[in-house]
């Protein structure tokens, strides 16, 4: 598995545990990094994702509610919420292209979620990109949605 994909998977697992078990995500991440040896680029990117999602959680959750109003957050599976949070964070503040951010979030949903998770994640992230003020400009270069 490529380093950034592995980091995204680790970030999803950490955010999931934080949501389901009520554990502090950064403490979970630190514990996981001590329990298993990860390449430095995996650990750093996972830390960036988890920290970024936590710092921007209110903004990110607001977008989920805006673009999936028929699905209250408390009714969406923790896996789907975690994949969406990572994907939205990368769309808004990451250095990946929107296409990569969406694809990676969808892959997380396929790997960890239920049968319909990938379609749900893809739909929400696609709607966010289509409604972005940059949707018509420069094919949404990385970081353009900021």
C-alpha cells in the first residue's frame, strides 16, 4: 500500500475509534504509532490528517450537513463520517487534487464501510466540488478550494 493511502487508512481508523469509543483521536494516533512501526511519511501524513480534521471538524461537519441534509450526522455510520471528514479536509486544505481526494475517500469507504458507503461518500464529496466557487476554474487544482 502506498504511504499516503496507508496514512489515510490509519487516520480513518483513529477517527473511527475516537467517535465510537470516545477516545481522544490524537492520543489514539500516538498509541498506534508506538504499537506499530510506520514509515515517517505515513506517520506525518496521518498526523496531519487527524489534526486537520479535528481542527476543522465544525466546518467539515457543517458541509456534510449542508450537502447531505437528509442524513443527520448521528444517523450516518462512523466509517462514512470518518471517510467524509478526511475527504473534505483534503478538498479544502490538502495538497491533493480534488479527484485524488475524492477517490481516496471513496476507497476508504469501500474498504471499511458498508455496501452503500462508497456511493454516499462519492455523492457528498462530488456535490461539494460541484458547488465550489472554483468548480469552473482551472480544473480544481490542488488546494484551490481553500
